[in-house]
């Protein structure tokens, strides 16, 4: 087995990112809960898709936290035999399960963002959903073929940036029409993301 830790960022940030991702899970679950609750009362599909999109984003962050915990905090055990003390990693992860976990994390995140984009773009064409799923899988599969993940890392974040920019554009256009303060808060939230 190969001990491979998939890390990006400074060492002092290891573990701190898990805290931010935990709060992202909570926020995503709250949004999903209210969207699905609103769907229950209105029976409008857009609320259902919005809720499921945020559930996918929450699941994505959960998987990312699990992979980070395995990578950042390996279980070190120490065993002493006579006068020799040996320290070893009691949990090793091979490269293939880690790549698969990152693939699932990225797929869920992109599916969630594509779902939000589909809703805000008010597209009536259902065949676009298959196209979105196809591009999500393609963008996520780079992690399976990139030996160290550096290029897949860039492609994933570039894709999420483009999707967030398109979502922001639609919400900003809606704000310009309605001049609603709540819509402005949504615009500011996506601008912050």
C-alpha cells in the first residue's frame, strides 16, 4: 500500500479548512431543508431541484472532510519491542480510494452547482440536464487520470468559478429588475463565494 496524502495549501491551514467545510455543510443543509420544505407546500419543481442541489453540495463537503481527516490526521501508533520503539501509521490509504473519494466530492459539488445554474437560468429544456451531468463527470474525471492531482485541481476550481459566475450573473440580472434587498443578499453571497 502507498501512503499518499493529497494536500493543497499551507501546513498551518490543515484542519482549519475542515472547520470552514463543516460550517458550509450546516449552511447547505439549512438551505436544502427550507427549499424542500417550500417544495412540500408549493409543489414547484424548482424548489425540489434547489433543495437537492444543496444536499449534493453538503454531501460533497462531507466527503471532503472525511478525505481531509484521513490525510491530515493519520493514526500513529507506537509499539515498543524490548529496547526499540517503533512508530507506524495504523491506517493507510491507497491512492485509488483517495482518487475515487475526490472524484465523488467533485462530482457532487459540480452537480449541485449545475443544479442551481439550471434553476436560475430558467431553462425549459430537460435534455440540458443530461448535458450538465456529462460535463460534470468529465470535469470530475480528471482526478482519476492526473497522477498527482495538480491539473485536476485547477480544472475543478476553474469550472466551479465559471459556474458561480454564471449563477451570479443571473441573480444580478434578477436584482436589477426587482430591486429586492433579499436578492441583493443572494448576489453578495455568490460574489463572496
